[in-house]
C-alpha cells in the first residue's frame, strides 16, 4: 500500500508556483501551490 502511494507521487508532474511559475520541490507543505519565496506572507 505505501509503495503504491510513493509510486503515485513519483509519477506526478512537478508542480509550479502559481505566483512565479517556479517548480516547487517536494516538501512537507505539499498542499501549497506556491514556492517558498512566494509563500512568505
Ligand atoms: Zn513562487
């Protein structure tokens, strides 16, 4: 089960920041659509 989940995320295309378009590295805040720079409010 866990391996299937990992494979699922591996196959996902890289996310891009909705603000600057920079590719977002996989991180704990995977629910965010913004990069670290744009995420700072
Ligand atoms: Zn950004």
